[in-house]
């Protein structure tokens, strides 16, 4: 199995962990979209989700050859920076449950693993090729990652709109 295929498998794991975090922790337990103090957190979640859309769909359907490989790694690094900022915002606005804290640790670990395998693909294969986004297909993985990307788009929009709505509520209350 090529490093990119291993990375894509870990991206699927990331999708499952992220969906659990979103639906269980953010929606069911914390009700973030109804909490005015969660405006910044929701905005960060929306921004991160758009990056995941690019990552999930982009890696599922394209080989990021040459300089594009470094762009792919840059996108992953940018997502991690948003996650770090999100962690700081969360700690300032609410107390995370043990379940959410552990899930975030697993997400962080998983990010390191899939980033390492994407990096391995970039440095061993893609960087040696002419710069291009080349269409590709990974049986099952491409479609599963696309399904994840579609759900992530919906949630990116939802979190973005919720962030604006709760920010307005907070401004009215102030």
C-alpha cells in the first residue's frame, strides 16, 4: 500500500472521530450553536471544516505532484494551526468533558499520522514529478472521502452561520 493510501485511511478515521466530536460533544452535550460565547469557536470550526473539504476531496481525487505536494502539506499545517487556536478558545470559554478532551487528543494524534504519510508521499514520489494536480482514483477511498467532504461542507456552512447568529445574540445582550 502506498503512503498516500495509508494517509487516506487515516483521513477516514479522522472523519469518524471528527463526526463524533461534532455530533456528540458540540451538538448533543454542549449545544454550541445556541451559546453566544461559542461564536469564535464556531467560526474556527467552520474555517477548519473548509480546509478539511479541500484535504479530503483533494487527496481523494488528485495526486499533488511537484510543488503542489508542498501546498498539500501547507494546507494540513494550516488546519493544525487552526486546531491549536481552537484549543485555546475552548479553554477560555468552556470546560471540556473528559470524553471531548480524549477525542481531541486522538484527533491530534491522527493528524500527525496522516500528515506523516502525506509527507512521505510528497518527499518520496510527488516532489520528483512535474508540478501538476493529476486526477486519480482510489477504489472505495475516493468515494468515502467525498462523502465525508460533502458532510463537512454542510457543517462548515452550519457552523459559519451559527457563529454569526450567536455573535449577534451576544452583541444584543451586551
